C-alpha cells in the first residue's frame, strides 16, 4: 500500500527563454545583474541590508515590519 507520493521539480524557469516585453531605452541585462547582486547581499546580510530611502522616513514601514513575523506581531 502506498501512503505518500511526492514529486520534485527543478529548473522550471529558464531566464534565457523568458518572455519579456522589451524596451528600447532599458538595459535589461544590467537590471537582471543588479537584481541578482541585491538578492545575494540580502541573503548574506539579511532582508534589511538594502532598502529604499523612503523606508528610513517617518512614513516608512519596512524597517518596522521586518521585525515582525509575516508583518504582524507574533
């Protein structure tokens, strides 16, 4: 009798074959590279290592929410 079956999938998305809308005035590869670098910095130093400047104003909520679980107090 089989009680549990699982399936694992990898590499479902290939960034080279991605369908994106192109823009004549945008350097897409540079944007992708910046995104990967930002992800690596956040993985190494934490989610609040890189934030927008508006997050440091009185109206910013990112720093406060980062101290909560799922945006809420536990």
